[in-house]
């Protein structure tokens, strides 16, 4: 596309004067230019990066001008693209590390909020007006917990669990959160069918897909405002269909449609929107990963994406998730009575507030509890009275001795003692390697009272069952 053209013709308008001055300088001074980075446009207007080397040479006798400028261009467009991707990947790795640290501290805060709120609900009479307010606090804390999971998922530091779900309540909940953050110039219109089938998915990932699409739509309408329309409905494919991203087989799908009335996109932009790090936003306004994440999630579900757009009119994304009319979904039966016990538990957490919350919840369940805020002190206590306790519950991240090392030392003293390890965030400890270390169970903070009651009872009953064999 550039053969037969002068560099000054291919230079961007803002660079043409600079090119003329550059070549004049080489010609007048004989200066040799090496590896000068330049950007040129091909005939279609697409930009390419080159390294320019040029020098002055004498012309043959008889030429009108004694001196000519000879140059060589090396196309490094792809190399530059890969370098940008590498830099962005390194940034995202750093963000992921930061997210993990924030998640640990934030989950500890949420653990206190959730724990004490649940304790307050237990103590309050059923007709107390404060109950509803505390229930709202719990709902907000649980949303915050899900947000932390989203951040960890995005930074690839959290395993996602897929299960049969209806995405209707997830979409409605996401739109509620979105309304609070959108400017008043953007109006949300939603059409959500009550029954769109059941899909095998992770709720956090569905939330992530919708939020990324809506954030992009908001950006497209930021200057002039507009209408954001979200529809969720059943769609049945009678035959295979090839989409912009994905290939759908015949069958039932849950179809999520997000439409905006923004500036729209040209076809060459549509062709690249799912490329990692590709973005039309200004520096600092986006990473170019939002739609790449959407594409990755939808593709992993066996779904597909259709994109249509008109410049000046807006854009529509149609997301297809494979669905089922009927599927046996495990329904959690609401239990009014939590499993209780009478055993003696050693509870260790270096944060006084969490240690206190853990003790109060376990005592409400009938257990006798001794707390320590130091792993070293807890180890000394266990050494002195190894047969006093039926179960040890310890935090992972603590000064002087970490929870996993504390568990190892305790198991050396008494190999049959069950241990539950709790953590706000960890990339090193998983359920699998925790069990390999002899730890009975791994709990992720924040831990609800229902979850704590269930796991504690299960671990203690398993120990009793194994002891009878």
C-alpha cells in the first residue's frame, strides 16, 4: 500500500512539515539518521510504525540536484503492538497483585460487618424495626463481597464455580447497581422476561458481562446522553447460526441484548473490538480488556455474540447463553435452626474484632470457645493442653507465625486434631493443598454464621466418624 509513494505523502498531516524539515537537514548537513521512529498512513488511512534510516548521497553527473536523500523503512507495527500488549499485561499483573492485597484487608472488614450484623439479628426480637435496617446492611455487605470476587476474577486470582442458575435476578440486580452510577442524561429501558431458561454459569461472570457491556454503552453516550436498552429473553435456534463471535448450534438460548444510542462504530473497529488491549478510548479511560473479557466468558460457555452498529445511531450487542427448559437445580432449603454443638474450640485471629465475632457466633451455636490473637500464644496454649480442644480454627495471615505453619506445628503435637483455616485472600493455599497439609477445611472470608455452623459441625462429625472405624 505504500510502494511508489513519497514518505511526505504518507505522513500524517500533523507530521508532514516535520518530515520535510528532516529530509532538508539530512540533505544540507550530510547527517546520517538511524532508527528514527515514524508513523505513516497507508492509502486506507491505517497507521503503521516504521524505523527510518536515511542519509545523503551524491547524484550521478547530469542530474538537476547534486545531492539526494536515500532512506530505508522497516515496518515494526506488529512489534510495537506486542510491546504495548506486554506493557499492559505487566500493568494488569501489578493491578492483580494490588487487588489481592486489598481483597485480604477488605474481606476482613466485611467479615466483621457480616458477623456482627448476623449476631444482632439473632438478638433482636422479630418485631423490632431495626431488623430491616440490619438486613439491608447485610445485603450491602454481601454485594461488596461479590464485588471483591469480581475484582479477583478479573485479575485471574480467583477460581469461578459454575452452577445451574436463572440469570434473571442477576441481570435485575446489576441494573439496580448501574442506575446509581449512570449520569442523568442516560435513561435505562429494561425488558426482562421472567423465564429465560436455566444456564450453567457463574453468577459473578454474568454480572461481569452485563456491567462491561453497559459501561461501554455509557461511554458511547457520555457526551450527548441517550437511551440504554437492556433486554433478556428466550431465543430458539432452529438451525446452526454463525455470529460475529461464535457459532451457535440449534437449541435454546438465553438472549441478552444491550443497545445504546451513542456514536456507533465503523466496520474496521467492529472487526477488532474483541482483541485484547484494543480500545478507541483515550489514555486513562480504558484498558481495552472489557470486551475481551466478555468474549472469553461467553465463548467458555459455548455461547456467541452478535454485534451491529451504525455510525451516529448506536450499537447493539446480542449475547447468547446456552440454556435448558428444565434442569434439576439444587434448591437450598431455608433452615431456621443452624447445626449446633457442645465441643471446645480454639479460635485464632490476629484481629481482635474478628476473634471476638468468631467467639460470639460459635458460643451462640453452643460451643465452648477460647480465643487468641497471637499464633505464638495459641501454640503455647495448645502445647500445654493438647487434649483440651476438639477443633482449631485459625486465620492464615498472621504476624510471627502464619496459619498454615501454626497448623503444621499443632498437627505435630496432635495429629488427630481437626483444623479449619480461614483467609481473606491467598494465591498459595487451595482446598487441595490444604487437605494435603492435614487441614480439614479452608474457609474464605467473609464467613457467614450459616457457613461457619455448617462447616464446623461437618468437620467435627467427620472426625467422630473416622474415630469409630
